């Protein structure tokens, strides 16, 4: 295995031998105060003096990646950690399959690779900005701690990508790193790059849906990059994936707990709305909103960018090495429904151009698994309503289906009809107002807001009434 030892006490903790590359070290140390200033301005608002029970990565091995302790948010140690790699690792897919992995950016792919890394990097600070105010309305100390855990790790993921930019893209990489701190989620003049990261995430139902659906795009994008032939990117993404699992857990179990509480109230024969819980219909609309924006994050159904990335061995399929035998996928095709002359028809496209859709297939399968779990909870409470994923064509802003409107079952609709039914399918101002009215902070250890059930267990084997945040 080739990795530098962990330098835990350096100004920037790392396992990439920063001390051995003075120029890079200087560039990152110059960026560090700018990052900290962004973190103070745009990171979690107001809890800076409080001790939070956080997991910090102090190395990449089994014991070190999850070190738990009470830490104040400004004192969290943002480090640069790459998963060790076998020196003999080979390119898994694309036109260079079988060759040795590359350590430096091949000149002809410099622009595409920079674009991938910047796009990935941009999502990390964006999500922190979107979640900035949620601490004020956390339904429990357990949830408050989970929010901060997600936030610090997204911050660390930004570090991971900035390392790749500064180490491998010289001046351009340094400029891009500055820009990453200058864009702002939802800003009219300097928005974040991808649509979902400019949507407001203003209540905890949104937060759980975001970590369930939008973070899950992260899992699939990172997994596709974790097998990149460009080894430094692959190693960074592998380690990020380890941390990502907790974010998905927070989202999936968060919605499950809301569903559980609502179904309990329904079982008692009461109206969730008058009982201060969240009706399943509102949960469904929130699923429709975040699922559709998250589907957009996979890019167009038919994409020459995706074909180019694959050919260049930069970005593969999900579990490319384990799931597939043919890693060149030349001479194959896939059929994709597209709209032509006002009708949906199937179009055959070369498989390499359909790779965004193939990654989206894996994502949708994973989301369906979570939906089945939530529906089981509803069923266990004896209720007949069910939650579902809308069609991939519903409410899209990118790709083939962004030019038409569709209902949640995927049927083409004229735009005026979609607009007249929008409030049935997507959260209205009134829905958001109602959910917001429930968002009152609960700060007593072991207590949970009325609209959400308690989780099954605490963090790191600790009891639910542990003081996860010392307020
Ligand atoms: N919004 O060929 P196309 C995460 C642009 S989440 C706005 O269809 P391509 C996380 C696209 O940039 C994971 N614009 O798509 C989650 C292109 O623009 P240009 C983030 C969009 O390039 C929660 C044009 O449309 N990682 O980690 O094949 C919390 C046509 O593009 C959108 C990555 O995204 C959109 N949704 O694929 C924290 C991985 N979609 O070039 C973190 C890196 C597309 O014409 N990114 N466009 O100006 C990529 O691999 C690809 O860029 C994309 C798009 C998958 C995003």
C-alpha cells in the first residue's frame, strides 16, 4: 500500500505528506483562513461555543476514521485523508482499461477532469449553506448532533477536493478553490453549480429528504469516481464514501421516524394535522420535490460528456469492477424514452452516451428500497396509504424531460394542466408554513419533538438521553 503516514498534529492534518511539498502546503495554508472565515459566516449558525459529540477522522484505518469526542465546531480538525491504494492498481474501464492508474492529469482531459472535481467540490459547501439555520429548530439533541456531524464532514469533503485541485491543477486549481468559497447557495448572481444545491432546505422534513435523496446522489457519484483511473481522485472519493454512509442513514431513518409518528397518530384514529404531526400527503410532496431535483444531479439521459468521461477512464459505472465484465462497452446500446412530436417513443442510444441513466438506475433502485421500508412502517401501524417515488420524468429541470411537463406517473401533460395541479404534487407555501410551525427546538436530553419518533438507538452505542450537544 502506498500512503504517507498520518500527520495528525500538523496545521492541516493529513496523510498526503504535505510537509514534503512546501509549495502545496503554503497554498493550502493560505486557503485555510479563508475557509475558516467561510465556515464562520456560512457554516452552522450560532452554536460555536457548544460542545458537540462529533466523529472526527484522524486517520484512514479501521480505528482512526471514527474518533468520537465532544468538540466545539470551530475546533473541528478538517484534514486531508486519502484511502491507501495498491501501487499495482490498474485502470478498470474505458479506453485505457488495464493500463496503470495515472497519478497526474493527462493533458487532453485536464478541462473535463477539472470540471468534474469542481462540480463535486461545489456541492459540499453548498449543502452546509443550505442547512445553516436548521440548528435553531432541531427536534432533539440527537438530531442536532447529527446535523453538525453532516456539516463538518461536508466541510472536510471540500478539503478533500480542494487538495486535488491545488495539487494537480496548479494556478487554475487555486483559482477554483477561491471560487468555491465565493459562490453561495441560492444567490441570484453567484449561485452554486447544480440545481438541487440552490433550493432552500428550511425545515427538518426538507433536511431529512435532502440527506435521503440528494446525499444519495453523492453516494453514486462518489462511487463512480472512486474507481477513476486518476488515482488521487479515486483515493479521495473512497474515503469520502466511508463518511457519506452516516449522512444517508440520517436521511433515511429521519423520514422513517416522521412516517412512524404520523402513522401512530393515524392508528389512534386522529388527524395528523390537528395533532401537530406531518400528514403523509405532505411527506409525499416533499419526496416528489427532492427526488426530482436529485434525479437532475445525474445529468442528461443522453450525454456526450458522460461518454467522454468513461472513454477517458475518469468516471465509470456503479461498482464498475465488481458488477460488470465488459469494461469498454463499445458497440452496445440502450433504449431511452424521449418525447418526439408530442409523443413518448423509445430511442436507441450508444451505451456510453446512456451512462448517466445507468447510474440513475442504481440510484432509483436504492431509493425504492427505502420507500419499501417506510411503507412497511405504515403497514405495521395498520394503515393502507402508501408513499411512492414519482416517475423519473416528473418535475425535471435537466435532461430529456426538462422541456415538457409530466404527472407523477410519467404521463405527458400540457404545461397549463401541470401548473393547475402543481399544488397536489409539490409542497405549497401553505404546506411549508405548516411544517415550519412545528419546528420548535427540543433541548432536553432524551426528548423528541412531537412530530418525530425517537430513533431505535443512540450514537456510538450511547443511550438516547446522552447529552450529544452541551447547550
Ligand atoms: N443542475 O451532459 P449533461 C454530493 C449541466 S452530490 C445544473 O447532461 P453531464 C453531495 C452540466 O454541468 C454529487 N446544471 O450532464 C450531496 C452541463 O453543463 P455545461 C455531486 C446541470 O455533464 C449532498 C450541462 O448541464 N457530484 O456529493 O454528463 C450533500 C449538460 O450536462 C445539472 C457530481 O456531480 C444540474 N442538476 O453530468 C453534499 C460529480 N446537471 O458543461 C454533497 C461530478 C447537469 O454544458 N459531476 N448540468 O456547462 C459530474 O459528473 C457531472 O458534471 C454531472 C452532469 C453528473 C453533474
